C-alpha cells in the first residue's frame, strides 16, 4: 500500500513517516501544497493524507484541484482545526475523512485502513472508452463491438487504467514512467515503449478500433475515431 503524506511541520512529518513505514506502508512526503499536487497527479496512491495549513496551496485547495482533475484516491484531511465549518468545507472540497490534531495513532491507522479498503473495492469496477471495456478487478480488456476479450498483465492493466482515466489527453513518457513504475524507479523510458507495444498488441488482438497513438516528441494518446 502506498500513501502520500503532505505535512509541512518537520517533526510531525518525520514521526508520521516512520509510523507508517513501521506499518509496512510505502510513503512519499511533500512539505507544501504545490508539491503535493504534483505527486498526486503523477503518482498512484492508495490514500492521500493532507494537512490543511500548508504553504503555497492549503489542503482544501489541493483536494479541490485533485478532484477537478478526476483523481478519486481517498483523501484524509489532517489539521489542528476542529470547528464544524472547517470539517464541512474539507469534505466539500473532496476529502473522504477528517482527523483533528492531536490524535491517537491507533485512530489514524484505523482510518487509513478503512480508506484503503474503500479504495480497493472501488478499483474492482469497469472503465470504458470508445469500443473497449476494462474490468479492473479481473484485468480483462473487452471489445464491446464483438465481445472478444483478453487478460492483461499488471503493467498493461495500469497503463490502460491511466490512459482511460486521462482520455483525450496526451501523456508524456515521463508521466507514464512515474505513474507505472513510481518516483524512485530506475526504469528507463524504453520500458514505456516496450509495454506500450504489448498493450497495443492486446488491443489489436481483440479487434478494437480504440488505439494508442504515439504523438511525436510528446507522448501517447488513447484514440477511437471510428466508432
């Protein structure tokens, strides 16, 4: 399980990172709202923990912008504010849960586990674009016009999830590398080309008119012009 922690108070951030790592979570840390939003856009997380009072962009702004970009990852707001209006505003901004400082670590971990379970369940659904349907729970890609289907490998599944979620956008090789292999990966960009080739072959195998187009000098785009 992978968590993004956006917290600008150094001692608190260090303690929380250590706590989460001891619980076997993989943790990325951002100390301001702008960096947090970049991590959210490029990474794949099971839970996002946002402190409200951060420099550059506050937690409310980060949550609102993330939701506007179609990012559905569960968000836990972490703040010293406890007034009802602040809680309501946080939830209206796109947060799924709200925890007021100071808090017990047991409660924090319990809320994270609950959000992780919610996220896992939400992933077991169907994504569609053009003439294809992707069942994420079974990693099955189906052409809706002829019923032909194929099972995807892990990287192929993540590529298709990311591209369908960002349909009508050109995704750079860097974005894909970070999203699929992670911030700390040593994978070279040619891995993207290799797995794109595999994924294209799967689309061709099921007879889909939906294709992955390479946009020279920029990246890749999911297209379906003939449906």
